[in-house]
């Protein structure tokens, strides 16, 4: 393991006594990484699927998001 990997970990341990990450500032993401991957996977599996159909499929599994949010994640990928 490179020294450049170990030294920051030792420094963090000496300062805080832990290697846990600190909370970050900013608004949390609306969609988890797993849900975003599923949206893209559904769209790639069937390119003719509509946003409403993706939304309905997600709602069946208990995940509710607006069509505009789903569309935003499809345009990112």
C-alpha cells in the first residue's frame, strides 16, 4: 500500500480518533445512486419507455419521484 494512502489515514486518526467521514454541507440528493442506476437501466432496456411508465414502475416498488426528477437523471447519463 502506498505511503501516500496511509499517511492521511494516520493523520486523521491522530486528530479525530476515528476514520469515519464527517457530514458534508449542502442539500442531500433526491435520488439514491441505486435508484438512479435503475432509472438508466430501465431506459436502456427499453428505449421506447415513457417517463410515466418509469415513474409507475418505481411507485409499485414504493419509490415516488416526480417525472421531472426522473428526466433530469436520464439527461445526465
